[in-house]
RNA sequence: GGACCCGUAGCUCAGCCUGGAUAGAGCGGGUGGCUUCGGACCACCAGGCCAUGGGUUCGAAUCCCAUCGGGCCCUCCA
């Protein structure tokens, strides 16, 4: 810990001073200061004003004289600002060494939050009847980045993907195959998931409009899918597996990997529901209605809102009856009915497991905490589930990480040959109103490839491909992580191709520039020397920014907020770019200064790489 | 009818959780900077009653309430 340490030490010093002054305890803040107000700032004088019956200014002056930094050489002094704040200044002749040395460590920025506690992150969870589109990408990237951040905070993270292979959406494409005679092989080597989503699904659901008999078939088909011995069920198995495998390829291309796949069909067959249903009954969490609108149903009582029906009057469970046992399973509340087998080896060579009902291999993918990443349209359902889970385990063990959806801009809708009223449109699989993830990645990769080629004459084909891939993936990830979870992303194909300004490629470019500096000199950075020579504003700003990495990791873990790391990465890159422009490293006057600056450049690179790594973004040496 | 989310510069957004000093970025507009560690850049200018109205507070973009705009959810569908 670097900057966090300073903040905590100042906080405890302040606490001691308050105790010595016999003040009532107050909840004050110690945080990084805005430029022009020292390096670290504390608002405690404001909060004591009433209690001590003095002005914040007076208190500030008084307190500022009571600090002693003998045991904190990184702090130069504290000043009372006329506004009332206490402003602390860093002694960079000491702080530099501290930051640069620590930033070289492998686990720089790592924090102790989790105690290696097991935590389950579930994300993706897409019906295996279509290709992934940009809306799914937000879910996948958020889930992936949250997992990485939790790992950084020392949680033992297990990543799950729930494969919803038995719903109506799957039934729809099976209707297409069995009733409308769509070929079970995709034409012209088209990616199979694209074929199912773009052609079979759209065409089949289109037909429902005119052919009500066909629409009736989907329920019949759905029933047959759930009967594992039926011919239709076997076809559905084959088809959904094929689609899933294509979806996984897309996901792997984005650098996302899982530990285990859970199939909904197996959860249904596992009798988990029956177990949990009995448990709910015996714990009086649900009630049987014998009169009123819901007569004959089992319902979950919800205060304020309508009760949620769990089992219909005909005895058939509703869809929420799939989510509840799954949630309980993830939390390890029920005996695990599954065995595990290897599904595949992922692109990063990590083994991917899947659940199975036969076999003898037992593994454990449950956690004492669970985070489920699903968009906010499901917030009502998720509230019910987490409410129920809180009855079985402590409050907060089951967390729904929600976010707003991705819509398409009017221009992008137009480019799909469709029209829309207004500025943007919700995506719709049925209407063919979506942009596939593969398409976005391909378009972006091509754009970056061209850009990079025009800037570099002497790069080989494979180097160009590699750069294009790294920058394209980074760009998609960055755009999905950067906005607040509560903000709707309006996806615009053209806009997403931007490579200037606050974009991933800007950040990556700063890394590539740093690489070039190191490449152009024969001097090997020697970290045994002191770094007090780094004293210009640009150098100090960069060191401070590097040192503040842990503050942002801390913030992002505490709030489950991936965007904090995106913002930090950008700020770090901006600070370096300014340094780069104003401090000519290779033109340093003395060898000592040159060495110190080279070390700073290395320190920056390592930190940026680690920070981008949390976002699942690679840093290229050249681009 | 009920629940949740959003509203900050021409546009896209950060800051809001945890109230405090001068409300920050990017794009777009206007200047300036390559005898260059790579211009996917840097430096600067213009552009804001932080949706509106109340309240709490010594102090509100930030907390509370109401209103207005926009979105989204609420079926014995999945």
C-alpha cells in the first residue's frame, strides 16, 4: 500500500489529536486534494466547528500545529488553509523512492479484503439460440472486470455462466428446424450462432404473426425439450451446444473465461427445485392462497408490491422457480446434485468445466458470497431472490450487480436497414434489431489495422494483426466499462471507432510511447539509486498518480465499481502524456537524472499495465 | 395505478454513495506547438442559474420532499 497508507496514517494521527483535545468523535475525511491545495486534505475543522464553538479557520490553525511527522518522512508539513481545510504536503524527496520501488512489485495495488474467501460471480447467461450482441457484451465485460478486481482484493473467485437452454427462445429456433425445415447446418460457413439468431430465429418468429398454429407449436416443443428422452430434446441439445460453442469463441476473443457452465435443463432435472420448495414451505417463506385472484397458487409475499406467484394453480412452477434453486446452489445452501466434467480448454488454456447429472467427479463451485450480473430490467425479480437468500444466509451474501441496458443509436439502426422514431432504440432479437459482438470486433479490428499500418511502415503482418486485436478488444472493453452502471449506453457503430481523446487507444498509446523511450537507450535503469532528482511538476504529478493506484483499487472494490479503474487508467495516461511532452527523458543533462527518469518510465509502464490488466486490456509495446 | 433509473457545457459523460475551497474531462468550435524519446500528442481560449420549486444545514450539483421531462419494469409468459 502506498497512498492509502499515507491517508490512513494521517487519519489515525488526526484521531489521536482529537482524543488529546478531548473532542467528541466526528466522521471526517482524509483524501487526495485538488490541485493547488496541497496533496492531501482533511475537512475535520468544519466538523468540529459547532462542538468547539470556534470558526473552522481557528480550529484549522490550532490543529495544524499539533501534527508531528517524525515517523512519516513522506509528509513534509501541514498547513491551515484560510477556508478551514487542513492541507498536507508530500515530501517528494522521500515519497519518490517509496512509490517507484513498490510499483515494481508483482502485486502492486493488491489489497486485503477477501481473506481468500470464496465468491461466485455469475455473468453472461444468454440463451443459446443466437449470437452475442453488444448488449450482452456489457454484461460479460462488467462481470469479467468485477471478477478481476475481486481477485486483486484477495477473493477466491469462481466465475459461472448460466446456460439458459430450455426456455421459449430456444423452443423458437427448434420450431424453425423441425417445423419450417431450416437446415441444421449453416449455409456458406456462416458462424452457426449468427445463422440461428439472424436467420432461423428472426424468420420463425416473423411467421408467428400470420401462422397462429405455428405459434402454438412452440409450447408443445418446449414441453418436448424438457422431456430428455424425446427426439426433439436431442435435437435441441445438439443445436444449443453448437450455438453455445460459437458464443464461447466470441467471448474468448474478448479475453473472457469461466470456471464452470451451468445448464438450466440440468437444474430442472436435478430436483433442486423440489428440495428448495420444501424448505421454503417449512420455513414459512411462502404461502398457499386459498382465495382471491391467486387462489390455488403458492406465492412469495412481497411487502408493498404484488405477491409473486411461485407455483401456479395447476401445480406448474413459474420461471422464478428456476432462479431460486440456482441461487441457493451458488451459495452452497443445498446439497450439490451435480457432477462435473471438462467442457473444453479455453483460449487461455484454462479448463472449463460443466455440470452433469451422471459421473462421479465432484468439484465445488459455490461461494459464501455470490454476485449475479444481470441488467436492471430484472431488478424486481432479483430483489425477490436476494430477499429470500437473506433469510437463509446473512444479509448481502447474494448481491445483484445491475446495470442499465445498451440501446442502438438512430444512425446505427439506419445502417441495419431499419428505421426508428427518436434518438435510440432498444435492441430486439425478434426484429433483427441488434449488432452482433463479432461484427463490432471485426469492424474495429479492421479499422485499427488500417490505422496502425498507415503509421508504421516496417511492422510485420503478424505484428499488425496483434496490435489490431489488442487495441480493438481494449476499445470495446473500455467503452463498456467507462460509463456509470446506471447510465444507458447508446451504442453507435461509427462513434465506437473513435481512437482519439478519452479512448482506450489513447491510453495504450501512452504505453507504447514509454516503450520507445526505453528502447532507444542503452542505459539499463538502475533502481538502487535515489529518486530525489525527480522534482519537476510533471515528474511529481506522475509519481503521485502512480502512487494513488491503491486508492482507486480500494474504491472500486468497496463499491463494486469497475469504472473507477477505467478512469484511473485514463488519468494515469494523461499525466504521462504531459510528462512526455515536457520532460525529454533521453535529453537529460546528467546520467543520474537520465537513470532516475528511466526508472520513472518503467514504474509508469508497470502500473499502467497492471491497471489495464484489471480491465482485461493489454498494453502493446508498439502500435 | 405502483416500483426503479436518468436529467450537469452544442454533443457524450465524470463528480453525487461519504455535503465544504475554483463544478472537471472528451468530442465539436477557435488559437498556438514537430531542426520531434512517434501528432492515436501537448499547451491555451470560448462554452454551465448542475431540469424546476421547496426543505434540511453555518454550507447543497451532492441529502430529503414535490413537480416536469425521458427511460424501464410490474401476466397463473420465459
